[in-house]
C-alpha cells in the first residue's frame, strides 16, 4: 500500500511540475497579454493543486495535511479571482487584445514583453 501512495504522490508532483513548465512556455510563446494570462491562469491553479496533493500524499500527518489543505483551498479560490481582476484592470486601462486585423494593419499592440 505504501508503494501505491508513493507512486501516486510522484505522479501528482510530476504532473504539477509539467503544468508549471507548460505555463512558463505559454508566457514565452503567446503573442499578447490576455493569451499569456490565460495560459498561466489556467495552469498555475491546477499545477499548484497537483503539487499540494502530491505533498499531502507524501506526509499524511494531521497537522501537515490540514495546513496543505488550507493552502490548497486558498489557492483554488484566490488564483482565478486574481486572474480575473488582472484582466479586468488591463481592459479598463485600454489594453486591447491582439487580433488579426491589428496584426495585418500594423496596429499597435501594448502588451508586456
């Protein structure tokens, strides 16, 4: 039984690490702020959840499990709200998404590079 828990923990940690890396690749590869933010906003919540679940499986003691569970719950609720607030603030400050018409006409893109 201990081997199964260790393998499940390793799988969760590897999957979480892969999601962190794919979010980093999304930051580098996507063309504008909104697509970059979407790539990171989706992957960081799931990556953090998978890593925290893997850590919970590594150390199933009561107090450690409770602390990791609280961190997981806060991450699940706070991260999407923060991403939404960031996108809303960018939109209210007239940061326009890159579209095909902007790209073909040589329009200005005001994104973070």
